[in-house]
C-alpha cells in the first residue's frame, strides 16, 4: 500500500539527511566562510527530514485506521547526527 511504501522510504530520507549533514560539516571545517550558507542549507535539510517523519507518522495512523493494527515493525531512527564526531 502507499502508506507502507511511505514508511519504507522514511529511512531513505534519513540517510540523505545524514549524508548532507556530513558534507556540511566538512565544508564548514574546510573554510569558515561556508558556515552561514551551510547552516541555512542544514536547517532546510533538517526541516525536510522532519516532514518525512511527520508523513511517516500519518502513514502509520492510516494503516491503523484501515487495519486496526499498528505496523508490525517499529521504525528505525536513522538520524545519527546527534552522535556525529567529525
């Protein structure tokens, strides 16, 4: 179903965000003049990642409404940026 596909794709969005985060950190470390631009891009990327999380929550609720059961597998949290070490 579409809702199940959305849940599966959330991990892809998280992985894209993690990759962008690492690139932003690298660019900022290489040249401090990149900090402002990278921070703006980071906030945009983080907001898109959060939208993916919200859409996934809605998809889980749709599955529950249709089937009466929550999705069988818990969602992995693939955002690892809080434990990032440059």
